[in-house]
C-alpha cells in the first residue's frame, strides 16, 4: 500500500494546478486520473474557450502555468455587451472604465490543461498516475484511503477530489449537492468572421436561447449557444453551409460572413453546488465543489480561487509544523470559498433563468434590469471589479 501526504483525484485543470501549488513544500503528492497519459499530456480542443480573470491570470503566472501558454493563443476582451431579444439597447462593460487594458483574457481549455501538465511534468514530489479510475474513497481521523479500479490501495493524510461537477468521489464521501438542470444544452464552436470583432464580447438573450460571442485571436470568435435539446440536435447535425447561414442570421449579418472552423461540441447545462466542501481529511475543489452555469464565465476562475485558498492554508500549516488536514484548516477553506462563490452562483442561476424565460413579463423585467444596471454604477463596478481585480 502506497502512502502520500496528499492525493488529488482528477487531473483536470484545477487538480493539476493544485498539485503545482503544493509542490516544493516537502509534501509527497499523487494525482490520479482516469484518462490516458496521452490525453493529459496532449489534450485535444474541446470547444471551451475560457474567459480568464486578472486574478486567475496572476495565479497561473505564479504557478508557472501561464508561461506555457503560447502568447499568440491568448486574446483580450476589451469590452462586453449584453443584449435583450431584438432590442438594440446594451448593458456595457468597458475595461477602460476601471483603468485596465482588458476585462480579461481568453484561452482554450485544452491549452490551459496542456500548460498545467507541462508545469508539473517531471516534478519529483508529484506522481501523476493515469489510465485508472478511483473506485472507492473513505477516511477516518487518522488517514484517508482510496482504492483504484486495478485493485491498488493508496493512503494519505489529506484527500482532495477535483473530479468534475458530476463527482463520484463527492458521493462516495457522503456529501450531497444541489443541482440545477436548466433543461437545455450548450453548443460551442469556433467561427471565422468576415469583419473584425474589435475584441468585444457579446451576450445576446434571444427567444428561448442565448448566444454568446467571445473574441479570439485574429478574426476568430468562440460561439456559445444555449438551446433546447431538439434544437441542439438540429444545429449539431446541420450541414456546415446551412449552420454558417443560421448563425449569421442570428446576428443579423453584423459580422458579415461567418465560417465554422472545426467541430461543434455540446455540453449538458447543469449547475452544481456541494452542500459541504469538506469532510474528515477530505476537501472538494474545482467543479466538484462549485459547477457554474457558463453564462458568467466563472467555473474555472472559481476553481483556481478555491485551490489557491486551500493550498495557501496547507503551505502555512507545513511551515508551522501543523496538520495539513486539521478540521480548522479545512473549515477555513470552506468558509472562504463559500463566501467567494455563493452570491455569484445564486445570481448566475437567477440570471440564467430570467434571461431564458420568454414570457412577456420576463422580457420586460430584463429590459428594465439592463437599463438599471447600466445606470447603477455600483452594480456595474462590482461585476467589472470581479473580472479585473488582481
Ligand atoms: C461550454 C463551457 C464554457 C466554459 N467557459 C468558462 C469560462 O469562460 N470561464 C471559466 O472560468 N469557466 C468556464 N467553464 C467552466 C470550466 O470549463 C470548468 O470550471 C473547469 O474545466 C473545471 O475544471 P476541473 O478541473 O474542476 O474539472 P474537470 O475539467 O471536469 O476535470 C475533472 C477530471 O477528473 C477526472 N476524473 C473524474 N472522475 C474520476 C475518477 N473517479 N478517477 C480519476 N479521475 C477522474 C476526469 O477525467 C477529468 O480529467 C466553461 C464550461 C463549459 C462547459
């Protein structure tokens, strides 16, 4: 039976970053991943282009991850506009209002994952164990234990699950979660534009669906649509030419010709909030703790913030010769992460519901809300500062 100080289940972007954040402080760390070594070392594009806040960029920079992302693959969001239905009125967020060059950056998820892997590759204190699912997890006051599908058993002082929003380990450790199924799917893809996007992001709330456009490098954009299942099936299987025309029309040809680049991807639209982020010698991080609706682009950003809080507490405990899995340390993490995530999680769900409800009263409320938000500078400032605070 192998012994570690910390075992992390899931080598997604958050799990890999967490292992980097703990490396070098004298702990022996294992990261267990069910995907193949190749899929982790060289992940393929998965349709997700991630809006990264200034704080997240700083954390990735400190960890050494940012340096592994090719600079010509990072684009900036200078302005963001929110539109309601066919109204031309837009709620606007300007980076220059906060004295910043950009509201945030955009990087493809697979490049973040690749960079996070490159960053921990070969570290003597991190064992990356791939191609094996964690089947069992349990803990007591002395240690935590896992059993892998190949029968191997591992022990540790602290077990951390970063196995995604539908976390099996969360269940195994007896932690329930609130799930909200929005009854829709997200379709994501990249498209090339005839005209330049000026680094402006759009969130358009149409009838029954939402459409977001994120400016990528060159003339490319990331398209994110939330649609009903039946419409998703049609859009996913539509011939390319017809798909291009369909999307152009949704934008009233604002960008001129739009051309699909690569595949279309779809994701279920379910947000998740764990009832507890901790257990005995156990913590949840990333989507396993808080799985956000992507409309406010905060899932990965929250994941990084959480892993930063937990790793900082663990490093402090190591320095002081204390326990890395004490109840007080874990409770500190839970309190801080709940305080950071709960208000925006609830607000995001409420926004997502309001803006995809096409009853007349909802449309009216949306119009009013956008106008109030545009004028009520404290609210706007709060949103912008969440994005740009470093
Ligand atoms: C369309 C879309 C757009 C998004 N846009 C943004 C955005 O703009 N900004 C933003 O901040 N966030 C965004 N997100 C959210 C972001 O992608 C997630 O928050 C982030 O990927 C979560 O990372 P994670 O490491 O917690 O989990 P995951 O990426 O889900 O990784 C979990 C890992 O655990 C592994 N695993 C699972 N179970 C086991 C097991 N039993 N044993 C071993 N391994 C296991 C999996 O194979 C996987 O590698 C978006 C999401 C979507 C779907």
